[in-house]
C-alpha cells in the first residue's frame, strides 16, 4: 500500500474560467484537457504563486516605520555584550517582518499577475462573479488571496506571527547569530544593522519554506516557465546576444522571460551544470536525430545542433522539434533549476520522442528532485506517464523493458487533473492515481470515435469491392 504524503494545496474560486479548483503540488502535476479550457491559465497561476517573492524593499520600509532599526541596533549591542536579551529582541523584530509579509507579497503578486496575463486584475475574476479567492494551505499554515476589482489583498490566516516566533531558536557565539526554525537554520556574522536586516530576510525565507514549502519564491533554486510555442519564440527572439530583446517589449512577459531562461540554460550548459550523460537524454537526442554542440567563444555561449544528416545549425535555425524540446530537456537536467513549468511538452514531437521526454521527466524528478508542473492534451504522453507509474510497481518488467528505477514514477509523486467544460465554467477534476496510473477515458473516447468512423468507411469500401467482384464474375 502506498503511503501518501501531504503536499501544499491551492484552492481556487472564481478565477478565470474556474468556479472551483483544488490542486495539490506533488512533484509532478499534470493538467489535462481539451483546447481553450484554461490549462495554461492555471499553470501560470501556479508559477506566479511559487515564483513571486514579496516586495522586500517595501517590507523593509514598513518595518523601519514600526521601529525596526532601533530593535536591530539593540540586537547588535546585545551581541557585543554576550547576548543579553537577544532572543526577545530577535523575536520582536521578526514579528514586525511577519506582520508586513502578507501585504508585501500582495504588492508583488499584483504586479506579477498583470504582467503575466497581460490584463487588469478585474479581468481575471470569473465572469458574473464579484471576486476571486485563492487559498494556499501549507504545513499547518493558511494564506488567502482575494481579488476584487483591480485590488489584490493577501491575508495570513494561520499561524499568527506571535505563534511562529515562539518556535524560533536564537543562538550566538561572539558576533555570529544563528536563527533556527523547525530544523532549518541561518547564520550571519553581525557587524551592523544591515547585517541584522539580512539575517531577518534569510530567516523569513526559512519560515516561508517550512510553512508553505515552494510558495512565495522560497524554493531556493531557479524556476523555468516554458511557454507554448517555444519553437517559434526561439526562432523569432533568440538573437545572437540577449541584449537584442528590446524588440520584444510588446510581447507577453512570459514569452520574454522564456527567452531569458533559455539563454540562462545555455550558459548552464557552458558551465557544465547540465547532466548530458543522462540515459533518457541520450535516447531523446537519438530520436530527434541530433546531438548538441556548444560554441565556446568569449562572451555569450552559443548553442548549435548537428543533425544526423546535414550541416551544423544554430539552435534558432534547428528543426522545430529540437527547438521545442531544447529548453525542457536542459532545464530538467540543470543543477540550478528546481521547478519546471511546461506547456504541452509533446508539441512538435513524434510519439516516440514524446515517450522519451516523459521518461526524462521521471528521471529528473527522481534523481534531481525536480518539481514539474505541465499541461497536456496528448494521449501518447498520458499513456506513457501511466506506463511509468505501472512500471514503478513492477520493477522486474521495468528492467526487462530497459528502464531504471529512476525512470519510473511512483503514484504518490503524481497528481493529475482533468479540465472539462461545465455550465458557463470549467470543472477541474482530480483523477485518482493508483499503481496502474490514472483514468485515460477522455482520450479513449476519441480513439473509439476514430475507430468507429474508420470501421464505417472501411465497411462501405469492402462492400463495394465485394459487389464489384460479383458483378465482374457474372459477366
């Protein structure tokens, strides 16, 4: 029997086309459904919630207005005197930071959502609804986001700041200040008020990470939002030098960020931060019919591909399948990227390449601890995910088929959601994941329709052939 772990949960009400949605942020989250149902909108929301950090300069100004610098000065003085009264003053300063955290995140999130979707906040509220709510539930912690009109508010529901600081342990040796919360700690050498403020920011990140795990930009690594249309964007916007991105000022922020991410991934490749000898990568590149080559010249590194037949090509002139897959495969194997968001990983790929990409995703989750959130409407991709889940429970079959344990997916690591049209809204239905995988019936229905249609057409053709044969024989 599989022991299910609790992951952070997102509850959405009246946001975009969704009346209600509940998403559990397991290592692999798959948003499945037909076109124009809001899969990408939901994926972008997950990215915004996990990637957006609070407005720290604004938070610092609020803490300063509440007397933070005086408390920080007392902390410096306390360390100089051997730590007398240190714990009380640290907790007092941390309470001020925690009280300002929710509004600081609201300011940053408001800007991020407008930038990401390219519309005003009011346009993100579901049609005929008065407001939107997004509830985040972490480890015994709850935060609520509300959008009404063009205003966004964030409320930290529990635990309160005072309850949190009771669990902060404060230790000091000379001028070294160690702050620990729920098993995670940060150390800072304190010489001035600025050092104290830095220690508070680090502790704040620790607290957020322990309570909400990946929320509020606390992942500790880079995130990659790999948008739909990657092949076209790379061809259009990936110039010789990233400074040429001025041509994309009117493009959606996600598209521009994607190009910056791709350039960063190429730099990671140049710095040998990408695992190029991963077995699933070798299979995928073989199927794509190419291998990667890096041009190491002073300045910006340039990525080229050498197809199985033909001359070497810069990545922006490579075949579309390679351009589509390059950012996902590099981000999945880069040491610096922790959360990968992929719109339609199957785009531009042959079914066999889709299978290898799914295998690479499983490998990245198991070996490198990646978190992957994706959208798909590919029956091949979904079928392969289910195969990987089933193979995790049958290691002898996996070995016979050439899979390592790292290339399979345990069911507890996967959450799958089917998006369906409702009555003037979109339903988000969680598909239970068992040792056999999750329900594929939405795609089986299309397969049945195709088979029935083909059967009818072939039946008529066979009847004609039979009738023609009889007519010829009678002559």
